[in-house]
C-alpha cells in the first residue's frame, strides 16, 4: 500500500479539505486490571456484513465480536456486555443479548477477564404490562445471567417507564429484583438523551426528585448494590450524588462528556468507570490508568483529557446514535474489517460527522496505522460518491 501523508475529507461546502495524518500516540498500556479504579468498557458488536440489514434479526460476526472483548481484556479493561453500546434496544434483541452475554462470560473464564452484563425487560412486547410482569421479566434475565456465572447491571426499562405511575412503583419493582439477586448488582440510571423513551424515569418530573428516589432505594438495599452507573452527562450532579452514596457503594461514571475529571476525582472521592467511550479509545484508557496506578494524576490527565473532545463528538445529539462513531473508529483502527452495523444503524450519522470523527481522532494520534485508516476512510467516502 502506498504510504499516505494526507487525506482529503468531505467538507460542508461540498468541496474537500486536506488533512495531514498524525503519528500514532506513544502509549504504555496495562496488561492487567488497574489497581486505582475499576474500569469497564461497554463493548459494541461486530455485524455480519453479508447478512445485516434494517428490519432483520441481529446478524453478528461472533468471532470478530469476541476478539474485540479479548482486546479489551488484554489492555486491563473489563467488559460491560449486552448494554446500549452493543445496540441493546436498537437492533440487539433479548435472545441475541443473552447469547452474546453467555459467549462473553465463557470467554472471560478462559482468560480471567472481568465482565458485567446488562439485564432489562426487552423480552416483553410493547403492549401495556403490569408491574408484576415487568418485575418477572427482570428476574428472568437476572436468573439467566447468574446461572451463567455473571454479575449484572440492571438497565433502565422502557416498559417500566411506560407503565409506572410514580416513584413507589419503581421502588417496588427494583426492590423485588434486588431481593432476587444472588450477588450485588450495579444499577444503571440512563438519561433520556441516550434513550428518549426513558423521559421521567424513576417516576419524578425532575432530576433532583429522581435522585432522592434512587438514593432511598440504594440505602434500603445497600447490601445488594455494588454500585450505580449514572449516564446523565451532568458532572456536577454526579459529584453531588457520589458524595451521598452509602459507604461501599461505588459510582461508575457513564458521563462520556466529563469522564476524565470524574475518574480523577477530588479530595472527597472519585468515580470508577463503565463507559461506551472506552470502547472507542481503549488504548488511551489503559495507558491513563497505568499512570494513575503509579499516583501520577497529571500523567493520567495528560493522556485521557485529549480524548474527551473526541468522545463529545461521538456522543453529540442525537446521542443514541453514538454507536455509529464507536464502530467507525473500530473499522478505521483495524479492529474490524468493515463498516456495517446490525439493523443498518451506520446510517444514523452523516458523512460530515464521520469526517469530523476522522479529523478529531487523527489529532490525538488514535490511529495505530494512519495509512490504513486513511485508505479505509477515503475508500468509504469514494463509495458514497464523494
């Protein structure tokens, strides 16, 4: 392949802009989990490029998907499986999510990798459902994952959001699910910017009122709650919430806009990590934690903070389409052989957005082989007639 030093990217004017390719960032990564924080990357799934299409059942390239999990474990990162980054609720149905979780858990045992698995109520149809039915759906998935040897993340339920009539209904459902859990779980508070169907979650009209409901649940069931992932993209709220948690309950940041600050922490504490962003920048995350393990907060920030503008671009509104950016960068970095997604979700972002992602990723040296990244991006844009 001819050595490339520049690439021409589509521009808003309809013309092209020329970008110089940057050298890959020099990073010293971990080979074992970090000691300073708990860190999970929410992994995406690699579609079967020959069979994936909008409206079809999830067609997954299992070998490529599991190779991605191994690459995360090899960097010392844990895997958060079958969650929204894996297109849960946007192409990945409950049967495929369970199969993905079972395969990942089996692979994890072979290498000692860390895994947590999302559970939801997505086996239910869109009709109205009683709280008992929603509770049973959660508990069914809980039992399946625990039977496979996994620990769970209790994801937000669209069915509960539609059918609950107030905070007491949430407390009732979640209380019964936690009582059924055989090992402590991680709760997930996912904001409506990630999933508009979750507007008003926890049965409260404001974040402040919802906060009191969630804290009441955690305090009552603290022995069953290992932590909570908060994905509200609100740094100040997360810090305030973290300071009110009972001792021993961890805050896992899901803030893809402010994770560097939140993980670094302050004099009163820090957040651990469970992030879709880490699926896009896993080498940077690993190298940053290597610095933090040695007490080098400045070095940690120097590596991780430059990734935040890229993450903010990946997760810009409409935020639920952030998965497209994760897969695009996986393709450009050589982690997978194509840019296709289950359910045809690659159409969820514009060509200009993809070009901006290339530019921003290039600026931090994300691409281990800049020539490969440029050749793949140029060929893709050319295939779109650009």
